[in-house]
């Protein structure tokens, strides 16, 4: 018989969440204490497994079993290791990029002290690259033999993830002969998963896909081989590729915050609070025109209560319906579909591919946005009073419906375009759609009498040079080492599990 060395109750752990199994060496002191005393020459092994805590936090826990029969003990070790070998989704070789400068400059320490020991425990081999300058990881991904790796891990903030994402997607398109400058080109999906170890000043993507910004939790999701498809949107100007984004593309309020905060990097993460308050007081609005195609294939709406969670039905069904439309009609038919045009004065124009939740805003900018349904939620905040705008911002921090205002419109879209009279004159047009209806930016603000020509697009925390853009959502273009946010972690952990003690 094999017995638990610590507790008498059963340990229930899904096979998919066992991290490792190791033979345990027992010293004389351990042998002479408690129940160990009753056994002559005991043999033991330790099972390391995922222990789920509150708020989607995961930890590596362990339990040790022992028996007097060495052969029997070895049999169980071998049986458990064979079970782990059957978990084919688990990575064995990873390429790791560490940004030593991001956030509070703790990326290298976090990886070496919290993540590397777990990878070693799970017998994962790693090639580690500590980045030395901007775009180091992106450039390196165009050169390495990517096929030898089961995944790419980035240690840093959202900016580091964006760099790795651009490198990986760009490499895939280059190898497949796809022209990224063509906004209508069907992009090749990336089958190599990306893992995010949060170590930056903002970790929005990690928070929205795992449920918490925690290095150990993210490392464990990588070890067990979780896979979460993710939509990626491409941004073009005048048939020239600009950027990809997976969370926020913001013009007006969030663009102005980023533009101002870039001048105050010496302040560290506090610069966002300062620039946010300053931008709120300035209360700039901009006049322009949005043209968009509704995402008719996507189930649900931005104002329903269906949150994107692990194994999301809406994402799966929406992806199937989009694939069927492409098979029947092709991409050319998409361009003939109806475009809706909205002209006005806006305080903020936000397009989000995910909820954009974070600790300060647990619901995010669009609580019902989905990670992999092939659509984005386009949020238009029209000109309003400073007090009304404050009411809107406050609702991001509570449980009230943040879209329940007369000056806020939200649409689920698969593509959209933005331009203005000023950008049409200075930068030429993006497309003929809506060309004659474009308005002009507000130059004479009644409050501060400022002379603002235009705002800046905030593309996942990076600025875009062009204000006139064309955006297209690419359904499930890439995959993460994640599983989405689990609704009830403890309840799900009790479902379809294997009892370690029953197994032994």
C-alpha cells in the first residue's frame, strides 16, 4: 500500500495539471519521525501539481507518497511519468525573450527566481535571449530556426508581448509569401504559441487571458500546455502596414494620454496617472468619420452579459460561422457587404479585441468582448460635458452598465476605417468608402482655447504616425499559452478528475 506522508484526506488532481513526478530521497531524520518510524527502509516519490487559489491564482504544490516495496514505488513513478508523456500539448523546448528594462526592471530577476525553477522541474529546455535594444526580439524571430521550438515566451509587459507577436506573425507571413502591406490579404495563422510572463508596468493582455497578472500562474499555464486562440487586428494606412494589436486601439482620450506620457518616462508607471488626469482636464474632442462593417457572423452583442470564459461557446461558434462564410463567398464578397458610416465629434474612439480588464478596471473597457470570435467592439464616446465623461470613466471601476449613456455608442465589427478632412488633405485618403463624408477636427476648443490638429492612435501602448487608418480583425490568428478566465476555478477542478490516491 502507498500512503500520503502529510495528510490523510484524498488529493484530487486532473492528470493534465500534474507538473512533475520525482523520486524522493529520505534522510534518517525524516525516517525517525511520525509514521515514517513504522516502516523499514521506506521508499517515496513526490507529485508536483497545480493548486488553484482565489482570483485565478495558481501555485505549485506537492504531495509525497511512500511504501516499503521499492519495485512497487518505481512502478508508480513510471506509470505517472507515462501519463505525463501522453499530454502532447505540453512544450518541451521553449525560446524565451527577457526584457530587462521594462516596468520596474525586474524581468530578469522574476524569470530566474520564479519561472526558471518551474521550467526545470517540468523538464522543459529553454534558450534564453536577454534583449539589448528595441525590436531585438522581433528581429531575432526572423532569423532563428523557429521550427525547433514548441513555443515562444516573453518576459516583460504588453510592449514586450507586442514585439514578440509582430516578430512571430511577420515571420509566418514572410515564410508563406504573404504581403503584409495588403490590408485585404488573408494572413497565415501562427501555430506556435506565445507565453506571457508578466513583468511590466501594464499587463493587460495577461490579465484578460489568464485572469491575473502573476508570473508563477502564467508559468504553470505554459507548463501544462494550455492553448487559447486569440484574434489579432491589423492596422493599415494607404496600403501600408502599420501595426498589429490584440487589446486596445484608442483615439482621442487614450491616444492623448499615451502621447503625453511618452514625454514623462522618467516618472515610471506613475506617468499614466498624471497624464490621465491632465488629459481629462483638457477635455479635447475631435471631429471625424467612422465607417465600419458589422460582424454579422459573431454571436451575442457588446451589451449582453455573456463574458468570454474558458472554452467559450460564442468564440467557437462565431469562428465556425465565419469560416463557413469565407468558404461560401470568399473575401471578395466581404467588401460588398454593407458599410455603416457615423460622423461626429468624439472624445474617444476605442476598438477592443478583448475586455481590456486590469486590476483598476476588473470589467475592462468592454466586459462582453471575446478573445477569439473574429470581431472587435468599437466604442464611440461622443462630445459631452466633463462631468458626464467622468461618469462614464467611473463606470469602468464598478458593476454598472458603462454603455448606458446617450453619448456612448458601441458596435461589434469585423473591420472599420477612420479619417478626417484634415488627414484627407494632408495624407491622402485611405479608401473611397465614405470619402466625401469626412469631417474636420475641432481646432477651437471652447474650454481651453487650444489649437489641436489631431489626436494620436494608441495601439497597444504604442503610438501610430497616421491618424487615417484601416483596421481588419483576423480571427484566431495566433495562440497563447492560456485557457481564458475560469468562471469557478474550484468547481471546475473537481470535475472529471483523477484521484492520486485511487491511482496509487
